[in-house]
C-alpha cells in the first residue's frame, strides 16, 4: 500500500518547541512520507530533516502573500500530498488558501490564540474567522486552548486534544531526593524572555525575598533581557540570567525546584519536563496547568508578587513533603504526555475518517 504523503508547514525551523516537535514527528512516523515547508529564517534545524524534501518559501512580509500561497500550492501538487499539517498562525493561514478540498487539512494550535495573536493584532482574528472552514481539523495542545478557540472563533468541524510529549530523557533523570536545602533553596525557570512569561513580576517577588536564602537561575533569551538584567543589578537580586541552553535536562538536576510565573500558556512543556524529572514545581494558577498537573504543583496568583513569595516560602519550609509529592507528578505526566501516548494518538488522528 502506498504510504500517505504529509506536507508539514511551519513558520521557521528555529529551535522552538513547535519546531523541535515537528522534527521528532518526522523522525518517528516512518509509516508516512514527509515533506517540510517553512516560511522564513531562522533555519537551525533544517539539516535535521534530511533526507526528507525541505522547502523554504521566503515569506518575508505580507507583500509576499500571493507568491507564498502559490509556492505552497505548487509543493502540494508536485508531491501529490494527501495530508497537510500546519503549525503556528501564519503558516496555517497561508496554507489554508493553498489547499484544495481533496487534501486532508490539520492545524495545530500551540497557544492561547486570544492572547498570543488576537490581542496583539485584531486583524488576525478576522483572518482566522475568514479562512477557517468546517473541513479543517483542529489539533489543540490542551483542552484550555480548544476552549479559548471555541469562545473566540467557534469550532466548525473536527477537533482533537493532543498533549505535547515530554522526552524520555526527562523521565530517565535521577532526581536527588536526599539533597538538602540547608545551604539555600535553588530555583530554576526556563522560557523565552518575553511578556507572556511574566518575569518582571517574578523579579519583584525576588526583591521581596532578598533576605531569604533563595536563588533563581533563568534559562532563555529574548526581548526583555536588557530590562530584566538592569532590574537584577539595580536591586542586587539573587537571580542570574543564564542565556539559552541546548539541553535543559543537563541543568535541571542542579536545582531544588522549578518555577514558572506565566500569564498564560497553551501547554507549558518546561514545567512538564521538570515534573517528569521528579522535581517539585511552583506554578501560576492557570487552568491549563490544573488540567495537566492537577493538584501536584504549588500554585500562586500570577498577578501578585506576594502570592509568589508565599508559595516559594511554603515549598522551602515544607521541603520533605514537596519532594515526596513530586513522585506523583512524574507518573501523572508519564500517563498524559509520554512519547508513546503522543505518537499513537497522532497516527489515529491522521487516519481519522478512513475505513477501519
């Protein structure tokens, strides 16, 4: 039987979560033929897709709109594509206009679109409403993301919830349950330095914790780096900006607990990786984290620095309890977001509606 051909369309091939997930999907699902199309640079992951065909369409601005749609349509026709699967807003919007009705179309929503796109540019909501059709299938990274889409756009056709998966290397980490907090409490945060991650409020909390034996290392880069570094130096905080790290699993064992103060998340892979490693986690009280992690983390109000401080002090003061509780977190994430669970369900989604 001829293998189905999937065209994956994404904004870029940088080292973000969606891009890495796409790379792993192409590597893992060998029962399909894969073609990759990306709109523009960065290109760090491009060589990891060899030997699959990879196309860069050079969509640098919306002045390239017609040319980009034409290029995607040509790729579909040349390769006789059976399935198109898009990731991220721009790639989805452009691909919809290039796909004919005889090609099965899936688009993954990776974040809360009302916050990540519609509030940023109101025209994006109009474009979504105009191009979304009932023969297009939604793949949402959480129930919360799907609820947000239903509220702001409305669901017209098929939809699926597929949690992103945590790499096995995090489950394999041996977390030192005997480590002591006698010499201080070391926290770690991972995530791009942008507004969504709420780092300014987290630094405000650490200003309130200046006399506590608590430190924080933040891994990531982004537009807020200069602002955050100035605040840290101005107030002499026990916080370090560590820059990007290629493999988070190599640094997590150096810390007692993980913290994330995000204002919103579609999934939140970094805290799930920490839970898979058996680490206690301290998180914003967001519905998506409740959906995924249930009552295992210590939650705080992401609009209140005092609430963050109280949660950190609570975990520090009750360290033995939170270490033991973290074991449940590891098993909870394994059941919801393991590699095996993810790819089994993704294959089922691709075959949706076909004869058994």
